[in-house]
């Protein structure tokens, strides 16, 4: 580790940070609408983005600074088991090809802004809609916090912030500045800011990875030497070399499958999806987004390179920033750090917007002020987006970083429990609304209690996301087990409730809504959210 502040790297980092800050504020003028004071405009970019912008927005949304730091860090610490992220991103795209276009179509026709809007409209249940909204907000908060953790890791390695000073304010000042800038341009420009910045973010990431997989192996003597060093480390640690032990295969498979099911349940994924201007834009994106999986596989290899380079860190999240600091010239290390830093800003902005939209549409409007105008909705959503980011910042500054990671894992378990209501509802109205709510409650309760009982060397509770699967005896992903219980309860209760002729909610959608495209006859392309709700 280099001593002191890396001035050259810091200078390059600041240059790119200032550039995207300017872009963030200028984004307010990009495709400016006649009426900017609606959630369609502020929260969904006017539902106007084409294939190119949507691809970068979804990629910037899903491949975050935490991905850049944590995936290779997992490989660095645990070996091939850390590659689970690669198969899960391969599994997810055929899955979303089947349901995301349907979600876009019905949302476009009825003016839905969030998944909870759809659930309320499909099942006629504000209670189920509230459960989905609260779950989305809870799962998103620690995810935003981890983006700030990614920025903090980069600042630590550059020698600014973090442990650079004993003064609490001074050491956290760079992170506070980054937070302030993020909050300001998100408030001002809404979803247009991260959409515009995503171009810079993804370009930098692709450049950094392309250079890293060529330049670093050359310096280390080739991939043969890299894999030999990694295998030696894992063997010495009793991890069985580069291949995961047989006992860990259930964990690997269930974590990959469960993560694939959960990824597009997150509110920010849906927000980016609904910003597309047509059904075909979404279908096209599900076919080209796998290009990001190629990048992810190459990114994971950086964990092996960190081992071969002799990187030694007490916090595994610092392994890749430290690798860049050690191996790259100072100026290019600054480019790499900028890629990670900007890779935090884009998803953090989208996540805060998505969480704010959930609160505004499905808590504030449904339960506090049903008569809220579109302008009032937008104002509330802007304010809540600030509060969400403040909460994430407090989380990062006051809690141990491993706690943030563990709560993000818990968030993944939680968000998977919304799958039956959302995806099930897109294909069938058979499930009873109360049965879905009961299944959700069982899944949430089991997942939370099971995760609470998992310990790690550093945490007594919430120390991981894998536990023995009841009835099978293998160690598997808690989220997937909770999801199976959730679905089973929903099916059983549906049979029971229908047998007793329990009152069903009113479905405001029709079959044609799920295949409609922009411009189709009857599609409410110009219907604002408030008018859409009044017409239901």
C-alpha cells in the first residue's frame, strides 16, 4: 500500500466526478417536458428512453460499485464460490424476457409508476400493495448504503477519508461531499440524471476491465501464474483449490437461482424498465443485457489477480481498489477509481428515486392524502428521495461495514418474497389477494428469523444468507427456501379461501393490457397518474 495521498489518482478521480456532476445538473434540461411536475417525468424520465439509453440505464442500475468491489472480493476470499453472480445473471435474462414486457405494457396502459401500483390494480388490495411497497423500501435502503461503502473504499485506498484522520468530520468529509452532490442533482433532475451519467459510468468500467485483464496478467506473468497462486492459497486454507467443495454446491446453486429470481423484484430495476418508451425497447434490452454478464465474468477474475499480486487487506472490500492502486500507473488508477465511484452514484440515484416513488404512490397517496395532485406527488417524492439517501448515509457512518453487507443480503431475502404477487399476477388472477399476503408474511418471517440465526466470525446474527434447508438437510440460500414456503402457503390458502368464497378484489386490468404497446388503440399514453386512478 502506498503511503499518503495519491495526488495524481485523486486528481483524475475529482475530474471525472466534477464532469458527471455537471452532467447530472444539465440532465434537467435533457428532453424537458411541458409539465415536469409529475412522477412520470421526474421519476420515470417521461417514459421516453429508447433502447440505447435504457440499456445503459439498466446496466448502470444493476452493475453497481458494490458489484465492482464485492464480486471479485468474494472470489478473492472464497474462490470459485464467488462466481455465483455469473450464472445468476445468465439465468435472469430468459426469465425477465417472459415477464418484463408484460409489466411494461400494463403499467404503460394504466399509468402505473411502481410494482405496488400494479399489485393494487391487479388484485384490488391496498394491503397487499402496502406490503410490496414496504418490502421494496426496506430492501433498497441497505443497497443504497453499500454504494456509499463502495465510494468510501476508493477514498480509503487513495488516502483521503476513511481512516486518514482521527477527526470524525474530516475523515468523512469526502463522502459527505459526494453524498451532497448526489442528493442535489437527483432532486433537480430526477431519473434523467442517472440515465445521462450511465453513459460515462459504463464506458469507464468497460475500459478499466479491458485494460485490467490484459495489463495486469502481463505484469504478473500470465494467467497460469495467477491461477497457480490462487489455487495454492485456497488449498492452504482448506478450501479445496479453485473448485468449490461438494458440500457448498447446494449453496452455490440455490444462491444463483434465488438471486436470479430476486434481481428484477428490486424497485430500481422496475423503475429503469418502466422508463422505456415502448414494449419493444424492453424486449430488445432483455436480449442484449447479457453482454454485461461477459463483463461480470471478467470482473470476477480480478479476485484471482489480487491474490497473485500479493494484495493484503483487512477488509476484503478493499482488495480490488488496492489491486488497482498497486498495479496501475497513478493516472489510470484514478480512472479505475472514478469508474467505481461513478458506478456508485448512478444506482444510488435510481434506488433513491424508486424508493421515493413507492412511498409517495403506495403509502402517501393511498393512505395519507388520496387527493394528492401530480405536483404534490412529485414534491413528496423529491423530499423522500433525500430522506432515503440521508438514512443510507447515517447507516454507513454509524455502523460497521459488514453490517451493511449483511443487511443487503437480508434485503435480497425480503425482496424475493414479492415475486408471487408481481410475477404471478402478471400471468394469472387465480391467486387470492389474502393468500398472497399470507404467503408474503410467512416468507418474510421465516427468512428474517433464519437469517438472524446465521453467525459468522465477525457477526453473531445476520452473518450470512445460507442455512440448512428443512427436510433436505443441505445448506442452501435462505431466500429461496422462504420463497418456496411463501408460494406453498399462497397456493394452499387460495384453495381454502376460494372454497369458502372469500371476497375477491376487483381486477382493473384486462388481457389486452399485457401485450399493448405505445400507440396501440386504447393505450393511455397521455394519461397522468392522478387521472388514471380517478378512472379506475
